């Protein structure tokens, strides 16, 4: 009788125990990451879905057409490989724009991003913090050492070919009941990346390693060490011949630090249960 009571108690406890919230992260190639939060909000960072590394792009495929739900688009800086398909996605889904004020204004003026899909609730600057998705996600822009110019399509004679896109940035997403994720953007390594690690304590760092326009792999290892994330995923490599093609040097450096390298391929997804990555 006592054993039966204990068994019933254990079954009741298991049934009552809350399931850990699930956050899904998909890499679409280059610097484009899609995040689905535990409550179902969908966020895309630097949304260049038509990049040549995305298996859903090219050969008559239209990855933008496949996107049915997108709530927020976050853009770290104005370069075309990070602005990507933002306008087409915004017009299709109604996604609100999260970026710096100057870039938001330029995207509306120059490329036609819907003005009513951005505002003081989503436009911000480095050092600021906003909440999106009904408070489920806190977004912070961080310093980045890079440039940020928005290319003007078909400029008229005498008009600039590139206009100011505000300060380049990294971005930190703190997801309620989920992980804290740091996306470096295209920053070079700088010593104050340690401040980002100390203050935000990211669970996952998405680190550019392609070199030429951003961090070379050896400096990307220093960035990983500075931010002290539990897991690291490299991006912005292999998309073009001019970029680093092989992440092995970065992986070797991360392994020596005792950090956990996540080997993702474009088009794949990883899942967090709470703040723990399921591997």
C-alpha cells in the first residue's frame, strides 16, 4: 500500500512539473538567424534569406515566399548582406523593424520599408534596451567596430551611391524562459567585448569569423574568450570566395578554451530547453 501511494505521488509530481520552454534557432546562412521563442514569436536577425549559402535559395527557389510568420526583423548595420530581404519580408509579414533610428529612417526613405512597421517602440541605439513580443524578449544594441552605409539603388547623377546607416551594432536578445543570445554583427574584435560578456552573460554567441570585412578566425577566438558564452556558433564565412571558407581554425581555438562549439550548417536548427542547448 505504501509503495502504491509513493508511485501515485511520483506520477502526480511528474504530471504537475512544468515542461521546459523551447526556443528554436535556425541558421539560414551568412549572418541570418531566425529565432522562435517559447511563446511563438518569430524574430529574424540580418535577414538575407536569398544568400548563396542558404539551401532554400537559388535555382528558382524563393525563400521569402516560404515565410508565413515573422514578427520582428533586427538589423545590425546597413550593408546589403545584412539588410538583405528585409523590405520584402516586412511587406509580406508585417514584421516590425528593430534597429538604430538613422538606419530605420533610411530604410523607409531609400528602400521603402513600411514606415508604420517601425517607431519609438522599436528604433533604438547602442546602450539602450527595449522589450518586444509583449515583454518576452529584451533587446539591447551593443558597440561594434565596423562601418554602416546603405547602398542607394540606381542613384541619379550627383546623388550619393551610399547613405549613412547609423552606427553599426551587435545585438543581445534575452529571452524569458530561454537563452540570452549575442549576435556580433560584423564587428572587429575590441577589448570591451569583455564588458558585453560580464554584463549580459550570454548563453550563446553568434560570432563572425569570415575575415576581410570582419574578424579573422584567430581574433574571433579572442572575441569568444571575451564574451564567455557557454556555446558559440560561427557565421559570416564561406558565402563568397573572399571570405574564410573553413571554420576549423576557429573551432580549434574555441576547443582549447574549453568552450562548446556548435557545428551548424546553413538550413539547420538547434533547440534550447530553457537556457540549455539540446545537442
